[in-house]
C-alpha cells in the first residue's frame, strides 16, 4: 500500500545530524505515514493541524512533519485551504485526506 511505504526526504544541503536522523527513521517512516493517514481519515472533513496531530498521536513534530509532507507529495492528503489557531494563537494549515482518497475509503 502506498501509505505504508517507507519514505524519507533529505535535503541536498541537510546537516549531518538531520541526515542521520532521517536515516534512523527510515524503517519506521511507513508506519508513521499510515498512522497520520488513518488519523486524518477518521477526522474526515474537519481534518487536523500538525500541532493537533502531534498531541493526539503522541508523535513529535520533527517526525510528524516530514512524514506528513511525503503524504502530501504523494497526493494522499491535502491542504484544506483553511487554518486553525495553535496554542500560541498562530494560524496553522488544516490537513485532510485528499478527495480522491476519500472515495476509496
């Protein structure tokens, strides 16, 4: 399943510590992607911000955000073009499963 595949994005100019962290998570990235995708599937049209997912899934942002990015790049989730405030009051993107994936669920 596309959601469960291991994907890690490492920038060309990544610092050695960032590259090492990405390499270390390689074998678990598929399960993080699946967890995020399933969570957003349950959220439906309401979706979730990164901070909401961090709190609800107990996944640190530095692991959640790169995995969420790969789901977006694969077209499995999408930016809803809406925002909600985080704990500091800053507006954050609300994510949800893409329309094409909703049909398959």
